[in-house]
C-alpha cells in the first residue's frame, strides 16, 4: 500500500496546480481501477486542516465537510478512521479549534482517558483536562 502526503491531498482538493492536480487524479483513478487503497496518516489530516484554514482561508464548515467527503472515498484508507468520523461529528457541534479537536479524538481513540492541557478553551470539551498551577 502507498501513502499520500499532505501536498498530494491539497492538490486533489484545491486543484491549484494543474499538472500536479492531474497527476493526483490519475493516481487516484488508477488505484480505484485496481481496487487499491492509498493510506492517509492522521498527521496528514492535521496538516490538511491547517493548510485549508491558514493558507486557503476555507471556512470551518467547508473544511469539516471536506474531511467528511474524503472519508467516503473508497480509494482512501485513513489511520484511525473511527476517530476521524467522530472528529467530523464533534466538529459540527462545537467551535473548538479543529486541530485541538483532532488531537482529542485521536488520543481518546488510542486509549487516553483525557488530554492534559493549559488551553482553557480546549478544556471546555470533556476530552481535555485543564492543568491547574498552584500559586
């Protein structure tokens, strides 16, 4: 199985480089015809969230919908796919930073009870536990 990097996923989604986008399309089509899957590491999704938000200024609901659509593609196989589906569902119900939310659900999926943090906003989600500093 072959894995894909963030830039491959971004070319597929944004089609901002015609030659690279066409190459990605052919790779996806070829894998689909051969009934092969392309592995998508969790860190690629984390980077994709950042790029879509910070570089392309895509609105949050569109980013969440995009990840949901990617999850439906048979040619893509995702690390921690159940965690990613939970991420999509929670992202629609909360305004927590998408990266923090992905960190939380992936940690939970991996067996963590909570995620320790200094981030007060993140700690509003029950997956996080605020670290209190004693004075």
